[in-house]
C-alpha cells in the first residue's frame, strides 16, 4: 500500500512539474529542457534562455518580498544576492525565477578564510539592508524576530520530544542541555529591554555555511526565506553556534575577534550564547531518524558555558 501511495505521489509531482513547464513555455516563451531537484520546492531547470533556479512559495507575499529585497539591494550596489527575475503565479503557488549561480563551492566553517569572509559578507549585507527597515514595504510585510519567544517555542518543541530524546541521548548530555536552556531563560529576561533597544536591520535568518557560495569572481549570500527584522546580533548568534565546534568552543575566539568582541560586552548577547540552539535545531532530525546523538566536544562546551556564565555574573 505504501509503495502505491509513493508511486501516486511521484506521478502527481511529475504531472505538476510538467504543467508548470508548459505554463512557462506558453506564457513566457521559456522552454524547459531538463529539470534537477536541488531540494524540496527548489529546482534547477535548463531552458532555452540558460539555466535557472525556480523556487516555490505558498503565498504571493513570501515570493514578492524576495523579489523586492533583491531589487532594492541591487539598486544600492549589493551584488551578493542572486537576482530575482520574476514571480510566477501558477495554480495555488508562487514561483521565483533567478539565474543559476555556477558556484565553485559552498563555504566551509572549518576553514578560517571562509569563516572570516562569511562574517565580512554578513556585515556588508546588514549595512545595505538596514535602511529597508524604514521602507514602506518591509515593516508591514516582514516579520519581527522576537528572540526570547522564538527560543521558548523551540524549547517547548524539544520538551514534546523528550521521551524519544531520553532514549537517544546520554543522560549527562541531556541534563546539560536543560541546564543551558534554563540559564538562558533565567538571565535573558533581565536584559530584554536592552535587546529591544538595539538598532535593527533585515537579518538573513539562516547563516549556515551552505548559504554562502563562491564563484570564480564573487561570493554570494543566498536563501533569504527566513528574512526578519531584528538586531544584527541575532544573525551573529546563529553564526557563532555553527562555528564554535570548529574553534574548540573557545571564548577567546569571540573576545579577541575584531567583528565579534563588541557583542561580548553585551549581557543579553552573553545570555543568548548559553541557549543550546544547535541541539534545539537538530532535535527533530534526531527523533525522526531514531539514531543516538552525542554532543560533540562535550568537555570543551561545558567549559565554554561556565566561562560565559562567569562573564554574566
């Protein structure tokens, strides 16, 4: 029965793509010659007008703000975001169309140059996007990122998976995750006013290394689906959570880094560093695959958390 359902779903998907491609040809004169799935809802198509990437969104708002952001950034001189050539309405979905970027490779946070270049590109993007917070379109069309509420939601989702996680994680490591989360929820409320007082920008929202691409001539920051209005530090928090395993959870890396050390003087930022965002991000993956999970560099991480707590106190 499962096989029949799977076959039916594949046939429906193929029929949907075929109708979309016919629509592109009939309405826009773009003949699709080949299609490759990059990831769910994102396709590489080879067309009579070159290679394109088409991406599906469920609402016009989601698709149109990608196009608006791209146009405004390009107009201001920020060339590291791919151009959005258009938004196509088809059936009940909306598709953005952009040129395919022939990337030499994605960034790798294990490599020092990639860590530094991603920070520089991120800072440049924040500088270009900061004025858009006052643009008539974005304040009403882009969500605000409320850090405490967002992470409380993630923590509650984590708790809902607790029975499975107790089977898949070591007791000591699970207890550590709880203590880190509780420390964040204890310390951060005292500094919430400082968080809301921060200057905001259009944060990217997903600064994973695979969203930074190198070509022979330029670096790109791609995939702005989690675009939000928030202090730039929110992006840097996510960057740090992804980079720390590659620098042995070194507090010195943060306090001595020219672009990060200023944040380390901010109590709300320090409190946010305690939150185990990476584990909260991966918990669904752990449970879905039903595989044992171990926190890497556990001893280094415990030392990191203790040093951050000492800095707060």
